[in-house]
């Protein structure tokens, strides 16, 4: 199995099997807004160790909310010791490991569960943070991830000129749709433009309130807070946080598919399709062509 590095912090590299979907910003939780966490959507829900070597330091369980009927009521937390100062925190994985065991990159560590923290439209995944061993548990406080290894995969980027998609698969809580146009090299299935700078959308909007845009080059000093994030003629929101290789934007918008309001849209890095989340059962079927539009919430088109 071939692996690729997707991010790093304090000289620790996070790796996934090549082509595996993952996300820094398609989540409502604080670690994703701070670029201190990544969600990895492993094939067949089989979570693999993403670092070169680590030893199981601790396994604990705690009560979880239940945002969906099939969600687990207990949430597992696994801590892997990377060295005496650094740990890897793992959530949403039913551990198949024991304290004291040592593992290497790509070793199976457990099955991704349907966590009670996940929304009904969320796919099972493993959540990873690199943390100080003195502060291993909190939602805040993990090391900021350098996403340059992900950005380095972008060979070139041009704005997708069409907001038309084709429905590929209709699932219980969401729909997968395929862009009509895609470059040969892509990061996510949706691009956005801020001024004259184009990036890839890594977000779930507006249902998570905020999302990210990832760029090929450093955007510090080129983008300012309040700049509009646009997908062709449609607005996705406004920049609120600027990082060297990404921005976060708020999304006070409504998303319309063929003129019908939906809950939102979502993207994953390495994801081939755009996720559309309906509010209720829609009359669409697989193979239908759809048009994506947005408008600022509360305003007429």
C-alpha cells in the first residue's frame, strides 16, 4: 500500500493511503476551524495508523451526544505516544489495540464507528490531532497543522466555469453529484475565487456555518478579512480567518438545487463528488442534471 503525507506538525507527519478522502475544514468542531485536526475517511472504515511509529498510551471511553439514531452512545478516545512529549489523539475509532502495544505506519488500529457526534449526513471517519503529552484531551490546544504537503499536490488550478452537476448516487441522508467539468489535477470537486485568487473549497456549508478554501501559494497579504468568496456568480460567504495556505469563511447563505433549497453542500480533499444534503426527500433521480446556486440568506435572488 502506498501512502502520501497530507500534513505535519512538530516534525510529525500525517499520512494516508494514496487517494483516501480527508478534510481539514468540513466539520463544525473547533479543531477544524483552527487547522489543528483532520478527518480521514478510510476505505471500509478500517482506520490505519497515520504516523511512522507510535505506542498505545491510553484508551478511554466517555458519553457522547446522539445526533443520529444509529450513533454510538459512548465515544472512544485513543492516545498514541509518539515520543515523551507528543501524542496522537484519535476519536471515532473502536480500538482494536491494547495499551503498551507498538504500531507502525499503516497498521490497523480499529474500525471507524458511527459516532454520536456525527450528523445524519456524516460519513464514518477517524479524527486525528497531534498534541502535547501534557495536554492530550481537550478540544482546543492541539498543534497547528502545516498543510503544505496537501497543497504541494496542486499542479495547477483554474476556476470551474459551470455550476452544473449530474446526480451519481442517492443515499439515505445525502446525494453525491459529479461536476460537469473537472481539471485533470484537482483537490476537491469545487473551486472558489477570492478577488483574483482561486482555491479549492474544503467545507460543509452553510450547515456548519464556516468552511475553508485551500490555495496553491501563500495568500498572506493578498486576501483580507471580509473579502467575498465566490463560486462563479454565486456567493459562498466572506473571509474571517487568513492562514498562509488557506482561509476560513463564514457562510450566511442559502443553497439552491434546481431552485429548491437544500441544507447544504460538502466537499472532501481527494473526493471525486460533491455532497448535496437535502432538507427533505426530493424528486430527483440518479442521472439527473442539476444546477447549483446560492444566495445570501434572507435576500431574494
